[in-house]
C-alpha cells in the first residue's frame, strides 16, 4: 500500500504532456534521466523516471526490467520504503533464473540492517544472499556477500578468519578498481589487525588507507582511518597521539550522524583519560557512550569495558547510587549481547560455516577419488626416488620453449567484432560511441601505463560516470576494468621485450614499475596467467631465439 501511494503521488508531479512523453521513452532513456536527476539530488524527478521505468516493464511483463525498476526506486529511498522495494524484487524474482536478482536485493537488505545494527536480520538476509551467491557467476556480488559475512563475524570475535576474508575482498575490489569498496576493505583489515593485537600491521593499513583516501578524493573514508588509528595508538600506549587522531575524526562523524562510531571514539577517549588519571574527563566521555546506547539500543561488545571503568570510578568515589546504576546497565547489556550473539553464532555455524565445511570436504574427497591424482603422486615419488632431476629440468625447458612458441604464434590481440544491443546496457548508443572513442584514444596514448589510473579517474577523463564506463568495459571487453588495464599493460610489455634489447636487461621490479604495476609480485602473477611463463623465463627464451 505504501509503495502504491508513492507511485501515485509521483505521477502527479508531471503534466499530462510530460506523462505522454515519458511513456514513449525507452528503458535506456528513462535510466539515463533517472541517473541524471539522482546526480542532481532531485529525488522527486528521479522517482518519477524510475516509476515510469517500472510501469513500462510491468506492462510488457519484462521480469528483469521489473526488478531493475524496483532497484532504482530502492536506490533513492530510505527506511521502510526502501525495504518495500527490495522485498518486491525478491517476491518477483525468487523463483526466476536471473543473473543479478534476487541476490542484489538480499545484499542491499543485509547492508541496510547492518547499518541499523539489527544484526539478526542482517545475518538472516546475508545467509540468503550467500545461497544465491554460491550459484552466481557475478564476482562483484560474491565479494560483496563475502564481505558482509566478514563484518558480522567480526562482531563475534572471529578475527583470524575474518582477516583472510577481508584480504580476499580487498584483492577483488582492487582488481575491479572499485576504490570506495577497496578502502572499506582496508579499514576492515586494519581494524582486524588491531583486535589481533598486531598493532604495527594495523598502523600500516591505517596509513595506507589515509593516503589512498586522500589521493582518490574519498574524504569520508579518511576520517574512519583516523578513528581506527586513534584506537590503535591507545593500544600502543601512545595516549596523546590517540587523543589527536580521535579528536580529528569525531566532528565529521557527528556531522554525518554516525552514532556507533562516535560512541567508539568517546569510548577510547574515556579509556585514554583513565590512563592519564583524569577521572573527570574519563567519566564524561564514557557517559556519552551510554547516552548514545540509550538512543540507539546498539552497543559494540568492545564498548562493554567502559561500563566497568565507570563502576570502578564510582566505587572508589564511594558513590554507591551511581555504582549500582551502572552495574544494572551492564547486566542488561550483557543479557542483550548474550541473546544476540548466541543467535548469530548458532545461525552462522548451522547455515554458513557447516555447509561451507561440508562442501570443502566433498571437494577434497572428489579430488582424492580422482585416479589421475594418485598416478601423479606415484609418478612424482618415483621420479624423486630415482633422482632424475636432470631429466625433469630438460623436460621443463622443453615445456617452456613450447609454451613460448605457442604464445608468440597467437599473442597478437584480436579485437573480435561484438554484436551489441544497446538495450542490454541501459546506455544510449551515443554515450556508448563516445566512451568507445575515448577508450580508443586512451589505448593509443598508452594511458594504461600510468600506475594511478583507476575506474574513477578514467571516467573523469572521458567525461562520463564510473557506472557507464564499468558496464562498457565489462560488456565489450568481457572482463573487469582492472583486468582490462592489466591486459593492455601486459601486451605492451611483451611487444617491447620483443623489440627493445635494453628493456630486456631491466630487473623484473623495474619492468613492473615501467608498465604501471604496483609491485613486481602482481606483475609476475599477471604475466604468468597470460603466458603460462614467468617473466624471467620468457626473457630467457627471447634471448635464445636471438
């Protein structure tokens, strides 16, 4: 009923003439108009375009477009309205075999409830998202689902496990050149290292996050790294540094009304001043934490210790009334945490961890049942027993030579024509042509050799947005933006190695820096994936060929 009223009210915004013109627009034109109005912060106009998009899809009984229409509306609405639109996606698509839905809706619902700190509902939706992600070939959705599982697990203290989750997610987002999500993963890694008491590693990732956030123009992320480093400096017993970092972060967090993280800042200030024997300031900040808890009914388990400090302060001051008050509050918090976390632990174990372990066990059993593995192991043991190292080396050289020759015979990049229906991308043909021309110029000028190139920076160069550019690269190149850039760099590297004798003499580190890779390790890994040869082996073969 709420959704229906919103749609009816939206229709009344435009004149009949405008309504008639909207009805004649294509999905691409409506989507273009929606994103333009969304960029201009005109929610009413954006809602109108999304509404007509949805209405058109319903009339044509076009299920995927219906889901996209609800997703557009969910994008610009908040609270219960947002949930209604996401639930509509699930209702329409739960039994369909669509690429992105209903998985996308479950991911958004997980994020919504996690931001509200309703961890039970966040986990319920994340488990559903994971079920669909297991059957999906959309890597971005898989990463986002995995990251949200990691967030919930951190609340339970599974830091060793979540560290690997967050590192995998960071690698995935880096390959996609998804700067904002990459920064979020860096923050999660730094925070996890802090909880593991690997404080220097935490500082390393906080500093990396600070530099990246500032260089990429993500000011909001910068303040979260300041807050986390403030907490980290407390654990290092650098109390003045802790105060300096947190004092710089809190005003921004207050400005955006991020109460949970404001509470975290107050908590550590309270602990710092306790260590500095300033009980008055310690009490002040820790009571502010309690005020936020009373407003939000959410408290991170880490903040529990602040109540113990308050109880200790009142005990030593002989203030039994306040001492009893905060004992009662702490007992209620413990009861809440116990209830929440028993539910989370039980559900994670039953519906995520256990199925994951069973799947892992089944994969191992299948591998062990594969006779080829037994033959391979037997062969390796036999070879090792007879010590035929020279034979092995000779064969390896022959294999490398064959790989080298096979690669050279087919290494030239083939740009196969792709039949494209612009409707598939929800991008007008004019915009597609503009982006394609820009990419051709970008490749011709070798812009990919710039080690700081990203989806965001190239979109700005081409005077388009990251959403359009990412879709174009994914569709035309059939790969992610990060893979597209690396492919161009590798093709340039191979061609130059073939023709430039001086370039062949460079170290692997120097070559990687020359062609835009962040590290020799990432360069070598990408080079091997493309050629099935290490860079050093490839260069040796080139020299042998003269």
